[in-house]
C-alpha cells in the first residue's frame, strides 16, 4: 500500500510479482510482474504502471487452452479532489477525461495492477486466426478434422447473419 499523504517529492516506485492472479472470469494471470510509480503533481498524483504476465484462458471458438503474453503500460493523473466524484451537469474538457478519482488516502498497487491487467486481457482470444471452432451438433473441434454430422444439420458460422440480411425492417412504424 502506498500512502498518498506521505509521498516524497521524488515519488515512490513499487515493484510486485505474483505467481498466479485469478481474474474472476475463468481466466488467470501467471508470472505477473509489475511496477507502479506515483509522483506528486501539485494537488494531484502522476501514476504510471508497467507490467508483463502470461494470460491463461481458452480459445473463444474451440475452447482449447491458451497462453498469451500481455504487457501493460499506462499513465494517468490521479486526484483526491471530491469534486471529480460528484455527479451533476458541467462541461468536461479533454484534460478532465484523463483524471482518475482516488477515494482513499492509500493506493493498493496490487489492486491497481490487477485492474490494468484485466483491462489489457484479450476479450475474444483465438488459438489461431483461422480457428474453425466446434461443431454445434456434436462438439468436435473442427481444427482436428471434420465430424460425421450431416452437413444440413450443421449450420455454417454466420448463418443467422445471412438469414437476417434479407430481412427488411420498417422502423418508422415502431
């Protein structure tokens, strides 16, 4: 934990390493290492996070286990100014969009690293670009060869989109 009220003028840098970090969605990080740097900047704080890890999950088409290297590098301005957290109507400038409200007087660098790794984790990872996925009828991995299901029972990928493409909607009556 980094105490924001006790930061020296040159700032603080904290390194962290973890063997495994559960991301909560059936995936996890392995061999995650990161560095969090916090420097005072007037009444605010400049934060920088850098890290690397191996993401463990499954291919989004064929569900085969998958390991991907991910890197995190992010910089932003943090503020304890309560006005940032107050709702209401006011104009935002581009400088306001890069400021993160820090509600606590201490910063949990491991939670910050976890959040940034989660933001950089793949949303639809593929084992390879041309992954064929699974047969919707029998579940066989088509990357390992064809299945014995009848072709008319197995709809090709995108069949629903093709069927809907000919549909004409009249949105004016809705």
